[in-house]
């Protein structure tokens, strides 16, 4: 039941692409997919539980029911692997000329990588990293407070910086070469080019044909490959000198051994996984944090509620995830409206049936968090910012497969707990110290692997105390 304040307040509805009444033609669809895939969705996509149609990519089945999502990602997950288009886009970008990271690995390689990395993300180990997360977030906000009142922050860039600081300290023991600014610049260039679906990829054209924009990302890709190799060489040197290496992601990858052959991971796979965690564990959380701060600046009721919660939280940051229900609700609602990864797709190995809809073998099966999280059959007032949905007593009513910001099934994000704890700590440090006010035009979301605001997200900052 809604409280009196919620009923009386007008909920904020952020800007988003207008839903088309009719599907666009195939060639216009290719243009829109390259510009912003969010613009291709029709109104029916947000109303129908399952839809099916033909495109230049063949048969496409869009699944938007919890039961259907459960079927694809859990009950019959073996029938649905990463689709060829997704693999072409990812391998043509960050993973070119290297091995497969956890993000795109499949089969036995994926299982081996998952077993190797899982111990790094146990609840106990993540909780032990809370103090470092708090220190890095506090340092970031302290630098803001040295600026004049009313200073303008590019909050998306600031969130990239703080998540980089945390990732560097916790998973890489501060061994990553380069600055946060340098990493942000190269990562933005890489994802912008890599995230565009080239028409040639959509039409399954030969890989030797040049793709638009791929030349632009070559420099960024080479920068990351050089940085990852520097990181590996530095750690190998530490080990060769007989020194005890840090107990972190890089050491785990270097020391991983196949249980059957005893062989370690090839260097290419190690480098690919390091880059995977920088992209998946840094970029996605940064985007979710930036969208959360933007939405709170548009809703004074929830902003003040979250500020009051941050003011009285206990001194142990490892407990903040469970002790700040309003901030957690605001963050989860932000990920509902702006899911960090708005598109998940799979290829059907064999013919199947999903919610009464026939799925021929070879079909592209799409589960879009962007659509699922705004579906009219699953959410009241789906396009409005309303954290009440995720408060205790309401959160339990949401079907596990209706809300999937971290994916679902066996391939659910390995760093889920890490990301949630990090987000609570960063938000609490910000909300207790400063008040942010969005300025300029309303940001429009653009799908570039992750969900980014078009242009910069500028916010005016004033100290609270």
C-alpha cells in the first residue's frame, strides 16, 4: 500500500526514447541499431508477454515474462548460448586478438573460469573489502568539498573515477598502470565504438570487411592490451623474486590450474579476463550510480529520505548494504529504469517452446532488461521513478525473473554482491556530505553495451555540512 506522501506526490518520469507504434523497416532498423538500439522497440514490446518476428538477423523471439526468462536462463539454459551477433560485436572490440574472458566464454572454459574466480567474490571476502571501498569513496568526496560552493561536477565521469579507484584497490591491489582519467577516456572510446552494432555484423558479413568505427577503437584497444600486459609482467616479476603476491584477481588468474591437466591459463585468457572485469565491474556500476544520483536529484522526497538514512548509518561499512533500505531501494529502482546492461540475447540450439510460442532452432532469443523492467504487465506506472517498489515488504513481491539487472541463471553476474556493497558505500558517502542538483537538458539513455547518458551528466554540488 502506498503511503500518503507517495499518493500525493507526482512521480518523476525520466526521458526515454518514444515507443514506436509500428516496427521500422529492416534497413532503418539497421541504422537505428547502430545509433541507439533503444529506439527500435515498439509499444507492443512493452505490452506483449512474448513476441516473434523476422528480421535481417533471422527469426527473433522477444521474451518478457518471468516464466519465459526463467526458462531461457535457468530451466533450459543449455539450449541457449551466446548468439553469434553478440560474439561478433564483443570479439571485434575488446576481445580482438586475445582469449575469451568470463563475459563471452562458454562451455568448459566458462565453467573453469567461473570456478577459478568464484572464491574472490564470496560474501565474507566482499565484506572484508568494505573498509577499502569506504576509504576510496570518502577520499573522492573530500576532493569535491575542496571546490567552491555550486561547483559543477560531471557526475558520470566522477562515478567512473570512484569505481575505478575501488576496483584498482580491491581486485588489482593498486597495480593497474595509468590514471583513472586515462582509463575513463580510453574505456569511453572503446565502448562507444564497440557498442555500435555495425550493419555488416547484423548481416553476418565476412569478418575481413572493414567495420565503421573499428579503426577508431584500435588505439584504445591497444592501450588496454598494453596495460594488461604490463600488469601481468609486474606480478610475474614479483612471483619470480620469491615475494608473496597480493591475494587478488590477477594472482588468482596466474595461479589457476586446470584440475585435469594441471595447466595454467594462457596469457591471452588472463589478459582478456582482466579487461572483462574492468569493463563489467567498473563501467556497469559507474553507470548505475550516476543514474541513481540523477534520479534522486529529481525527487526531493526520496533524496531527503536517503540523506537522512546516510546521516545515521553505523560506522561499519560492511553492514551498510543491509542497514540502508531507502538508499538500496533508490539504487535498485534506478537499475530498473536504467539497467546497466539493457540487452541480453541467446541463440536457440534446438527448437523449443516458450510460453506457447514456437522457437525454431537457430532463433535469436532476446531478453531485454530495458523492456522487461518497464513492461506494463509487470509494473505499475512502469516509466516513473518510484523506489517504494523495492522497500522491505514490497521488494519480496517482485518475481525473481521480472527484475534482472545482474542477469539470471548460471551466468548471473559473479560480482553482484561486490557491486551492491560498493554502490551503497559510495552513495552513503555522497549523500551524507553533498547535495547534487542536475542542470542542463534531461539526459537521454543510449545503449552502448552499457546504458549511458547521451552527452555529459552535469550536476551542481553544494556541501550539506
